[in-house]
């Protein structure tokens, strides 16, 4: 699919649930989120139908997210089925890691193409402060288990927050010292609860790492499906990536759309407009009608986000757990 800006849209991020076993301070309220009726949650069968239709339009890569995707029963079976769809070349997963060890055998059996594990700190107290629920030891064990199990394309996603974990870039990057694990630093998006925190620009993190590890070399190859810019550092086996959505916006290269757990096709993280697919599906639309509606929606994908700009309008009021990142 080509949108009105000439961008090739070949990547769909799927939030299979807005539920999570953590309550990260920039993502989800401490008390959780109001329950959504089961009938309002898109079924795996409905998601697979959307994926099949979108694969016919050029979608090639799927990312399964949440909330925490592993809290939804049957997600590994869904991943296996998605892998079998004609035209789909890659299915990957983003998780907080807490439940990962118990699902590793199923994920390996499903032929998962990659796993991203969210980890913002290596200090147990700071980890509890950020996640409000999680245990750092469990996630570190999950990373080790995933590595030893041979999970491909294993990545760590880290978000640094001013005055909380902003001095931990060097220690987090060290996770890539002896193993081919890529560590990515993601600028906090000012969405929902994220507006309450000050993000750390990627340039500042790069300077910290350069001072600690030496001069980096830009990596020109392709790693993953997203916009991360990767570097090789002396003494680190894995690569270090930067996703600088705010300080170095990359909207002109955006190749993705998102599907929420309520069946909303979301065109841009910043804006709430898009297309509600669930009513179409349950009204009995055929595949041709579904395809036409999706194409029309994607043609209206915004040119760019406007975070931090006074002209910003129609901003999304959701918290990040319901969007899927």
C-alpha cells in the first residue's frame, strides 16, 4: 500500500489486549484501566481476517503488542496462525518479559521471528518504582532464557526518564557486551501518562555511551522493521539503537499502522482518527468492502505527528497501553 505521501505501508502493529500485569508509570494508571466488555474486544479470528486482507494489500510484517500480549489466552496460537498467512513474512512480539519463560516453548514452536523485551533499568528499586509491579530478577531471567533458547532477533527496549533512570544508559548498553542482543533507547512519547515525564533525547544518550565505550560507528544494515538508527560500539557485540521520534522525527519514512484491541485501525500515534473495523466486520462486510475501507483510511494517513507544536490538534487521549507503541 502507498499512502498519499508516497510512503509504502507494509507493517502492522497489533495490540491484542490493553491489559497488563505491570503498571509502568508512563504507560498505565496504577489502578489499571476500566474493564472492556468481552464483546468489544476484537477476536483472534477477526484479527486474522484483517491481517489476511491487509496482506493482500502489501502488509508483510506484523508486531504483536499489548498492553502485555502474553496475558491474553491463546496468543501463541494466534502467532502461529498469523505466520501461516500468505504474504506475511515476519511476526514478532514485544513483551515486558515477566511471562516469557513459560511461553518460550510455544513461541519457538510458532516460529516467532523476533522478541523485544522492555527493560528500563538494572536497579531493582528503580525497576519497582517504574513498573509498580515487576521484579527485575524475573525479567533478567527471561532475557537469559530467551537467549539460551535461541530466540531470533532478541532486542531490549529502554525508555529513559529524567531524574529516574537517566544515568543508566551505560549499564543497559552493557547487556550487548557479550551477546548479540541489540539494545534500543526509545525517546518517551508525550502520550497519556507519558506527558508527566521529561524524556531524554537520543543525542544525550549517545554522548553518554560514547564517553563510556568510545567512538561509535553507524551501522548501515537493516535491523528490524522500525526506524531505529543503529551503532556499533567498541567492546559491544550487539548493536545499540536509537528511536528518536521527537528530536529527530522520521515521519517521512513511516511504514506502519496500528490495530487496537477494540478493532480501531490507528494511522498515527499522535492522532485519534482512523477507522473502526470491528463494526464493519460484525455488520457482515465482505473482504472487498473491508479492503476498500482500509485503503481509503490509509490514504488519509497524516504526514507527520505534531508533538510539541502549537498547531497540534485531534491528539489521542488514550494511554499507551491501549495503543501498543
